[in-house]
């Protein structure tokens, strides 16, 4: 959905006679983005536009370089999932000055993007909390795995899950962790796919060794 809808929206903004040149920028390389890519390319076929799917593999620096390249190439529209919106505002605003810019999957609300195309990530976290409570009606220990905590969508999904589990209402806001119920444990090895190493060192990370 993200891929198709993002390209459809940008195509609708194009005023030129030549086919619109659009770019769909992800926050990395993953199976999720392979599915989204199919949607973007389907939009290319359906809407007679040119779509360049860009998947940065080198983190925030790589994403920055690729966005700047798209600006230089004067594409007619960019849809991007920002890796670290809070620290990319200047870059995103630069893109918004030169072309039509939208965010997808993860938002950058402080930027000058035209709109955000994606889900309510806080609500998604609440829905996940309901599934957890159904799976563990008597309670239990829950571990939350987050890819990148600097991403807007990850922050809101995580907070929605936590708030849902402790019964906190959305309007109360905040992104705090109740210290008596949750413990934040960095687990960078997961990013490398080294799950076995993570589990073997979990007790040490929790201070039990």
C-alpha cells in the first residue's frame, strides 16, 4: 500500500506534460520494502510515471546522500521514510523546497513535507498490546524488539504498546518507561541478526551475572 499510494499521490501533483519522475526512498533493505517496492512499480505501470525505488543500505548517511542525489537530478517528487526525522529536518526541508516531498511509513512532522502516508503507529502499538494481553491473560514477561529507536514510527509503536500494557490513556501523552515494570536493554547484536549471541548474554545485560 505505501509504495502505490505514495506514488499515486505524487503523480497527482505533477503538472508537466512529460511523465513525472518520482522516487520512493526506504529506510533500508528489508523484505517489507521488497513488498512496498512492488506497489511503487505497479503505480509506475498504472499511472505512466517513472519510479526510481531507492533502498539505502548504509544508514542515515547513505540515505542523506541518496536524497541529495535525487534533488540534484530534479525529480518531480520524493516519498521517503526518514531514518532519524529529528536530525534530518534541514535535509527534508531542502528537498521540500526543490520538489514535492511526502513521508511514508515513518513521519517527519517538524519538516515541510506535504503529508504523511502511513498508519497511526501509536494505535498500532495499542493493538499489539491487546494481542499480547490475550496471549498472556495471567501476565508475564514481554520483550520488545525495535529496529531503530530514532525513527518516528518505532517511537510511537513502542509507546503505544507500553501504554496499552499498563493501561495508560493516549491523551496522557509522554514517552516514559515505568522503571518498576520495564527495563530498557540495548541489543545492537539483533541488528546484525546475531540472535543466538543476544540470548546467550541476556542475563549479563540484565545484571544477573
